[in-house]
C-alpha cells in the first residue's frame, strides 16, 4: 500500500510540474517569440497610451464616431469578463422590439440615412464583444460621421476602405472593419484635430 501511494504521489508531482509549469512556460515563451502582439492581448496603442484591444469592442454613441455592433453583455456593454448574448430567439417579441429601437436610434442620428439598415448594426452577437462591423455597416454611417465632423464624405469613405480587412487567408470569414481603429484614425485626421473629442481621454461617448 505504501509503495502504491508513493508511486501515485510521484506521478501527481511529475505531471503537475510537466503540465502546470514546463508546458505553460514553453507555450508562453513560444507565443511571446512568434506572436508577441497577439499573446499580449492585441492591444491598440495611440500616442503612447493603450486605448483598447482589437479583439474587444467598445461602446460609441457620439455622432462623430462610427458605432459598433450592439452588445448584450451585463452589467455594461462589451464586458469582457461576462461574454454573452441576449439568448433571444428569432420569434421572441423582445428581439423585434430591440431591433426596432436600434433602427429608430440610427435614423434619429441621421435623418438622411438609407432606409435599409445592415443587420449587424441592430443585432447583438453571441459573444457580445464583436470589435468589427461589416463594410456595409460602416458605409451606412459615413454620411452621419462626415456631417458631424464637417468632413467630405469621400474622405471618410476612403478611410473606411483603407481600414477594411479582407477574409482571413482569402477564404475564412467576411470582410470587416475594426471600429476602434477606424475611430482612432478619424481622431488622427489632420483636419479634424481641433474639433473631434479624443478617445484617448475617454471621451468616446
């Protein structure tokens, strides 16, 4: 019995060291060497300050900024510690009401907006943390953002096109635009420096 107990304890110690210490150190070291940006959270730095992550969405409500996809996380939107969706089914009346309210908000912010609203602007994702919107959703907001910033729509649209990312490896996923990166680029436009509120200062509302 003592011999078996010693063997069991030895196995626990050995595998604890291998799987709990050696393996994590190897994986962490490899990640830091090969993918340092991703391993450290894919953080976005602007003017020397960390303003967010390219993997986690943020809430924007000012007409001067592009708005992200709605988030159903609680107690606040885009809560990375509580990733979740609304769990509302397609036949749930609450989902229809939420969508109608979001459409009303979008149209109230820009009376000249197009009649058809892209679906990702009015529905939350399963994670509630989406950092990207579709190119169609970005295009839908170009007019409002340009008007709020006294910019030519063409200039804003060029910025959207520049920051639009294609499918991964050419076949995976859909084209997308990172909302935080797009809004930071707007703030950094030379002609808009004096009028746009700064995300870095936490004024993204």
